């Protein structure tokens, strides 16, 4: 495919970051980065609805060919991880509802792809993206650069077979995850 658009998502229930790149002739070009602010909403289910709707809106406006999403990291707070997993799930459901292939990357893999250091800070990732893609100013919150980093990581990993999970639709997800479906 000579031209494609990749939507990168950093799911979260406080801030969902996202970024878009266009790939033309094996070269990436910056399109957009932004975030969905959710901290003002107290209802967790409303936050999930807004994440789904914003992801659908991005899909309908930019027509991405692929989605790269950051996997939740395994922290000590089980409740936080559960909320992050739900946020990721509804963003994935939005993409799957439009039959867009989704690839999931761990935070370490994304940082490694962008900076060469799996333990890089958000600031280091943001600065490297700014250098790679040439956008002028860094956002106040770096969740949007984290979303953009997922898209760039996907670009760098294109065509490389590995253990990263890929889903091309609901049927593929169900087939690959029988234990997650009742």
C-alpha cells in the first residue's frame, strides 16, 4: 500500500491521547495530535461512552487504515488497571466496529521504538517525536504524544512478525481470545 493513515491511541479515563500520521512511499508525515479531556466527568460509564464516540469520530473524519494502541501497563493498583483496560477496550471496539485492523503495543515497546530506550520518560519520547515529525510545540499534557508514539511505533514495526497482538475484526478477536468471550 503506497499510502496509509495510522491512528495511535493512548487510552485513559482521565485523558485519552491520540495522534495520526500519514505514510506515503515508506515516509511518515505528521497529521495531528490531540487529547480527550475526561477528568471533569465523574461517571466512569460516561467516560467510556465518550472514548468510544471520540474514537468513532476520529475514524469517520480521518479514515485510518490501521490503529495502534498502547496496552495497559501492569501496575500495583488493580482498580486503575481495570479502568484502563476498559478504556482500551471501548477504543478497540470502535475500531473493530469499522473493521480497522488494530495492533497493541506495550509501553516499553513503544518507548524502545521511538527512543531506543524502553525506560525513556514521556518527555524524551515527546522530544524525539518532535524531532522525527517536525511539529512546532509540545502539548501541555504528553498523553497526546503517547498516542502519536503508538502510531509511529506501528510504522517502525510494519512488516515485522512478532508476538504483538493483531485483531482484524470481531471474528478474529473472538477466535484469538476464546477465554475472554462468554
